[in-house]
């Protein structure tokens, strides 16, 4: 059996679902989603979910934490980046304003790709993302470990032509994959507690 590890770019996947058509798929089971793309000769060793919490929005953070807890119950390993404040200049009024920028996801994916390749934890890596910023790390790992395969699974609604060219193989998330990978609306926990799908995600 070939050893497989999934590297999931959390925000890239999330933003592909943040619209009226696909909003109902935000409550997704990442472990089931991954199973859609492997062959019978492959075994999923680990699934890593790279993300960051939103400090400026308690409601979004709470929904995100519920989602993360649901994934952890399915054995998903969470790797956190962070949001940092950044000053931007308005093109129209020329005033400066402060916003938040997500940092470290591509760096964290690169680090884990290298680390797990060095440790020989995978024969094949599946990256769920459409972010071309990952190209340098993919090229570096492929150069140092030419016997290992790296493929990209492109989130729905994304193209990522440059990313596809740099990988050994590529696939596309389709709506049927999302439809078949939804978590139950209510997930029971210990002590009569439960996780409930956020209302706005229905």
C-alpha cells in the first residue's frame, strides 16, 4: 500500500465554499472528502488541516472552533497560522486603514511537506489548495525527493493552472464530492454535550 498524506489549505478551501451555491457544504467532513481521491492501493496515513483563528470576529471564531473540534474527532491534525494587522492605503480616498492578513499557511505547509518527506511518512502527498504561493515548496520537495509524488486537488470554482503544471498529478473537487462528505448536523460528545452545525451554514 502506498502511504498518503493530505495537506489541506483551510482558507483556500473555505473561500471556495463561501457563496450562496456552496455555503451548505461548509460543514464538511475532511476525512470523507479525502477518501474521494485515493485509490484502493493507497492508505491515508494522516490528514493535516492548516488554518488560523479570526481574532476580530468572535462569532466567526466560535463557528471555526466548532468546525475544528468536529475535524479533530475524525482524527484530523490541526496546524495553526495566524492573522496579523496590516496597514493598507485606499486607492480612492488615499487614507490608510488597518486590516488583517492571514500568515504562515503556505510556510507551514512547506515545513510539513519537508519534514514528513524527510521522515519518509508518505509516498504520495495530496495538497488541497489553489494557491500558487505553494509552488516553490512543491518544486523544492520534488527536487530533493524525486521518488515521492505530489499532487494538487483544486477546490471547486478555482483554476490554479500554474499549480497544476508543477505537480505530478491534479484533480478537481466537484459538487458530488462535497455532497458525499457532509458531517451530521449534530455530533454527540461525552457528558451529554454535542457539536451542532452553525445555523448560517445550512
